[in-house]
C-alpha cells in the first residue's frame, strides 16, 4: 500500500493491531504502535481502543493501564469505548473493587457516559464474585438509566443465581419467559423487556445443566420441551447436559432413548456418551442392551471397533462377570482387535482382587506380546496384587522393570512397597527404596511420603547399626583369638 502511494487509514492500523493481538503477538503489536508515533496523525482513539480492547480480553491489565496513560500523554482522549474495555477486563479478572471505583469516579468526573456493556460487565463480575446484592443494585441503576437487559445480561443474572444454588429465582425468571414476553417481577429483578426478549439456546442449556446437576430430571425435560415450543433448537450441549444428569440418576433407559432422539434430529452422539451408557447398562445387568449399543456404535462409525469391544469388557467386569469379560477379550484377540490399556488394567485389577495372580501376569504377557506398553497404573495394579499375596520378590522385580523402562514410580508405588517391605523387614530392598525416594526428593518434599517412610527408615537404620555392631564384635573376637 505504502509503496503504491496509498496512505493507510486508522482502520488499517487498527486491523493490523487487532490481528497481532488475536494471534498472541503482543510484543509485535506494541512495537508496531511505537512505529506509528513517527507517522503524523496515525494515532487516534480508534487505534488505541482496538489495542486496548484486545489487551483487556487477554487479561493483561497492566499493559492496558499503561496504554490508557499513553493515550492521555499523546493528547488522545479516552472515550466510552476505552473505559468499557478496561472495565470489562477488570471484571473478567475479578478485580471488582477497582472496576467499581473506575466506574463511579468516571461518572462523577464526567469522564464517560455509562453504557449497557459497562453495567452488564459489572453485574456479571459481581455475581461471579459472590456479591448478588451489589449486582442487583447495579441492575436497578441500569434500568433507571433506561437500559433494558439483553440476552447477555439476562444470562449473567441467571447464571449468577444458579451458581449460588438459588434455583427458585432462576425458575421464576424463566417461567415468565415462556410466554414470549420477558417480564421479571419487581421483587426479583424489576425487569421489563418491552420488545419481548426470548431466551436463547445458551440460557436453556445453562438451566438444563443446573437441573441435571441437582438431579431434577423432570424439570430438565420440561425445559427441553419448552425449547421446542418456543422454536429454540437443542444442540449437542443441550443433550449432553441431560445425558449427564440421567447417568447420575442411573436413568440408562432414558439415556438410550435420548441418544436415539439425537440421531433423529441429526446430532451424532459422542464416543464418550456411548461408552458411558454401555458401561452403565452392564452395571444394571442389561447385557443384551449394551451389546446392541456396541453394534450401533460401530455401525455409525462413532469410534473404532476395539474401543467399543473394550467398553463391553470393562462393563462386564464391573458387573462381576469376569469369565464373560475374558471370553470377549479372547474373541477380540482372535480377530486381531487390541483392547485398550484401560481394559487390560481393569481385568488385571479384578484378577489381583480375586487372588488370581497367574491370570494377572498372563494378561501382562499378552499386553506385551501385542505391543501394548504398560503404564505406571498397570504396574501398580500388579505390584499391589503381588504384595498383597506376599510375593515381595516378584513385586520388587516389577518395580525394577519399571525403572529400566523409564517409567517413574509414583506415590502409590512407593506406598505399596514400603508397607510390604516393612512387614518383611527386607533390609536390602528397603535400602534401595530409600535411596530411590531420596533421589526423587520425595522424603524431603512430600509430607505424606515422609510419614510413610519414617517406619521404613527407622528399622533400616536400626538394622544397619546392628550389622555394624556385629561386624565390630566379630572383628574384636578375631583379634582376641589371634592374641
């Protein structure tokens, strides 16, 4: 542009600054702003406001305040847009005292005229800070100034009351939405929306999510039906909120119907939803239904077949049908379907719990044969099983194997081994464990590990002292014999 003789406008500079900020290149944006100082009339409120808005969105309030000071030094007076950005940034970061002081002093000095965005930011920030009375005060002040809440403000208010568990107020607000005209009683928020603001999808999703968390599934389905009546179409988030609630309340039949309703409306259920439901149906003993879901999942291509089959194995294990789970596992391996590591770990855990250590170690061998690398959790399961069965030597061999494979033993590993070795009074292994724990900084830095290692350290040191005393006594006897 410059080479062709076209002079960039303030919008050009603003667009470049905005693009740099959105890409996270704040240093380059500030360098570009410094370059603009040498260009006559390049800097105005539009350029500064663009950079100020993006800086506040990123939460870099220190830089935002410096920009505001620089505007004043360069005789560019901040306007309502400047202060709106700064106020929104303060509220977003939870700096409510600073935000209110900025707002009140700005009005007193006539620095800016308050607008709807300022009020909405304050209301949202105060609710999130747990200050509903202060939020209600600014809401009333907003209405007195002639600003009626939009959907953003409405969602902020309803989300605020939902966070505090005051669902009665939310339901009172929502009940007045159903007619299409939003008229909130004076006792609640003194809100009247003259043009009939309709609740949007975000509002419904938020309310449905809160109902599901409270296990009030009847209300959640009422809200879903109301969406259809008002012409607001549910999306994946809507169904996911209800799905979570149904799983909490063990409504697996309803969950299955909900998944099919999603398919009818062209919304493809997620792999997580199918897996959760398959596991849940196995838990309540509906194996046939779980297998049907697995087949449906494969047919829709929601995930790979080995994931679906693995879910069935874990579901059968949780139901206590270990033999059936092993049969499904065997069928998978026969057709070259490799179960997930979580599936192997679940099976090994139940084998260890049932004191079938041979089966657990056999599963470990199958994993390695098919190229499935054991993680720390899988090793911990077998080590714990071996220790519980009194096979400390084999458990310690696996511990050493973990280290050779560059897997870092965690607190669980050390806890199990410390307990087992302390009971057996195995001096050699205890010494190795203490050395490893010291090298990891666990004894000095982790209070829980300090407690666990105290007993181990006590008898290892005592054993060492006794061995040293025995060597001294032996040497003395030898000397006396020679003399």
